[in-house]
C-alpha cells in the first residue's frame, strides 16, 4: 500500500471513529434528557396529587402517570403525540377523550424507548392511569397489529377504555411498518383517597 493509501486509511478510520463518538453522544444526550424530563414530570405529578390540584390540559402538559405493574413500567403521560414529546414520555392523542371524559383514551409511546416492555403484555394485565382527578384502572382485553394509518383502533368501544399504541415489530430498525395496539377496558375508578 502506498503512503497516500495508508494516510487515507488512517484518515478514514479516524473519521469513522469521530462519527461513531458523535452518534453515541447524541443518543446519550437524548437518553439523559428523557430521564430528566420523566423525573421532573413524576415529581410534578406527586406535588399536584398531594395538593389535589386539578391540572388544565395543554399541549406538552402533564396529564398523569401510566403504570403497568407486572411489566414494572411507569411513565409520565403528557398531552400531545409529536416526535419530540414521545422521545421523553408517553403522549395522549389529542383527538381522543381524556380518561375522566369516558370513551376510548389513546396513549402512544416509542417501542425503542418507554414502551419497549409492552412486548411482554398479556391479556388480563392491569394498567393504571393516575391523574390528579382520579386513578383509572384498566384490564388488558386484547392486542392487535395494524397498519400505521388504521385509525379504527381509536373508535369508542361503548364503555370507557384505554388504547396503547407503539410501533411494531419491536426489533425493527428504522421506521416500523406496523403498529402494536393494546386494548384495555376500565375496571373501576378509585377514589381520590387511594391515590
């Protein structure tokens, strides 16, 4: 190999190392920023719940905390479903009712982030949605896999229900071609004393 060839190989090696370090730095920053955001929203929720303060829902505002106890999943739920919000927390789809309004509330999250553990969801699992207004308990009734543009999963099911949405398959790299849907029916509403 000529001197020029060796120089080019060394230069290319350092360039690729620099790109790799840069990419890891960006991912690391996003993960740390998401964890910080989640911790702040969890602390905010704890303060509001303790004060029994009713929050007004605005885009980017905290609605409550979503828990799937068996999967050890706890995440803040914020109003909105744009990509920036979903990198930090689960997002309530604005075109669906809030849990205290009845109907089918829908929450989305990234499969390669907060909602990764949902691949282990089972029929019968409990889901809790804690808000400052009340605690809503749901039981998983089924799952489905649909096309990204299938909005029929957002339709009201007659009774109060919850739909969780994430991309599918879970192991897909890039923009996933399908959506994994979790359907859950409301069991009962807890009183504020049990929050």
